[in-house]
């Protein structure tokens, strides 16, 4: 395995429920080393989020950031549609999320463990989040938009769930093909991929 590679679909570690980090281990050296490896891997790839099972470690630890350089190529309208903005890097130990209401959003998303593909996935618009940081402090927050999508994707990883389990299967698309559609509003991109927008033959 290359130094900072991400475990790919088919490895059972991605399908098992990851274990909670015991409270007395959260500020331990092994956990700090795990998080360090996760950041280095995420930076090397790069991506917006990574769960520990994606580097082969079955623990409930997630790192998230959405850097200005990841979103600078989007127009203001595209960022508004995705409800996406920069997220400061942070580490979540034992995160728990619960949906707020039933409102959902559909957008294309990909996964570092399913290289080369993207698909439209319906996610809750808002979630309530609780987690512990590396100093053992408890946090809670209500999160919406793209940030909520990232959290749902990453916490799914801790439960052995991949976005392909939740995607609209007809929208599965190579990232190469999707690059031609990335500028479209999501609804139009879905129509383009599925052919559903075409007039009846
Ligand atoms: Zn993923």
C-alpha cells in the first residue's frame, strides 16, 4: 500500500461497524498518531473528509475540512445551490448525528474509497451533531447544507455504509463523464446522466 493511500471498496474494513474510542483513550498517543495519518492521507488525495476505516483503522474517528481552494472554482450561484462554504479543519471522535426534520437535498457526491465514480445521493438537509475533540471536550452543533452532507457521508463510513448504498443508482457516473456536467444545477445533471430530460422518442 502506498504511503497515504485510501482503502478501496471491497475491503471488509469499510463494511464493519467501527468501534467507539474509549473515553480514557481519546487524548492518547495512538489516537493522535491515527489522526495525524488521516490528515496526511486526506491532504495527499485530497478530499474534504476521511473516516478512520478508510485507512484501515476501525475506530469512530473522522476528520473534516473544506478548504477555500476546493471551492474557489464554483460560482456564487453554484455554492448557493450546494449550500457549500469553507469549513475549518476539525477532528470528530465518536460523532453522532441525528436528522433535523425530514427535509432532504439531492446532490452528486463521490468517495475516496470508490475511486473514479460519482452519483446523486439524497441526504438530510440539517443534522444535529455531537462529538468529542482530541482534548476530550464535548461539542454539539446544528449543521446544514454541504457540511451536513459531508457529516452524513463520513458517519456512514463508521457504520460500514458507502454512498453507493444510498445513491440513485441510475445516476452513477464516472468522474470523467461528470466533469462535463459539474457546472449544471444538480437537477439538470441528473436529467443529463439518466436521459430523463430527453423528449420521448
Ligand atoms: Zn467516503
